[in-house]
């Protein structure tokens, strides 16, 4: 997907980039590929691939969720900034909090945000299990997002404790995502959530499946969740 196709495909979905926003995506690409030579941030380094599989894919959440309706967003395990930083470029009003367990990625994200001249972005080097137990973050976010970092029952335990009541946990999954929804019903219930909707679509050009899952926070999460670091992954709430 070249830069012009990127803008055209987004415009079809009512996301119209101005020239400054388009320039920010090109800066993002340049900074990402430059840093990637020194540390492993992404296996995808060609321009068309980054625009399709990172930028466009990240923004696909906005095809099914109204980002204009929320203010505070947390991105758990953001890696090289996906999906939250492409969304921040398109929706500058968002207050974005990024949590990642690798300090070198946080260093990259600080540098990237500076290059992109982004304000209203915070970065935390922490395990999600520990971050969600801190009172200044627990149940404080309108929206908590994660993009394919673990299976859905695990992600639910890491993310739902951070979502405020009536807020949303949004998971971006690949092929098989709908299957994971079925095995996550118990986790949703135990953590105070309820499935709101599941949307499936095919990424342009390569036609690979994507599934976007939205879970509404109905009740406060019990204090015992999330469990100790590593436990959600070893013993998911099935």
C-alpha cells in the first residue's frame, strides 16, 4: 500500500488526513526503519508493508469504534507504538498512555514522539500485571487497547482492570480471533466485562483476516485481578 493508496483507503472510511498528518506518517516510517537497524522493533521494513500492516492496520480500529467519543486511551504492549500512535496522529485530542515491558522500546517511543511533535502521550516501562494494580491507573481509562500480543483471555485480564466503568476494552486480533472470543466469556464475566461486538474484515491487498473485539466494562474488577506477573499467561481464565 503506497502513501496515496493509504490516504485514499482511509478517506473511504471517513478518515481524511491533512498534509501535516500525512507527513507525520512518513516521519514515523523513517524513524522506525532507522531505529530498527539498531534494535529489533519490526520484521516489516518496506514502506508499502509498514503503511499497510502497521499504519492502516492500527487505524482499522477506528472503522468500528468512535475515537472522537473518548479522551483517555491506554495501549498495553504497544511495541513500536501500534496501534495507539497512528491513532494519536489521526485523533490528536486523545490522551495516550503506552505500557511496555521492554525499556529499549520505551526509549524508542520517547524519541519517536519527540520527532512527531506529539503531546498528550505518556510512556511506562512496566509489566501490565503490575501497572493495572496501581491506583492512579486502575479503572481510569475510557478505552484500553491491545494488538495481538497474547490470546484474548490473557489480554482481558491485563486490560479490563484498567478500564473505567462503562468504558471499553478493544482487542485487535488476526485470523482465529472469533474463536478466542468464545473461549473468553468466563474471563469477561470474572473481570467485570461483557462482549459488546465483534467485527471481522480483510486487510486490503493481501486479504488477511482481522478481528476487532469490543468488551464493555459493566462492573469494577475484583481486586485479585490481574494476578501475579506471568500467571495470566500460564493459567488463563478459561
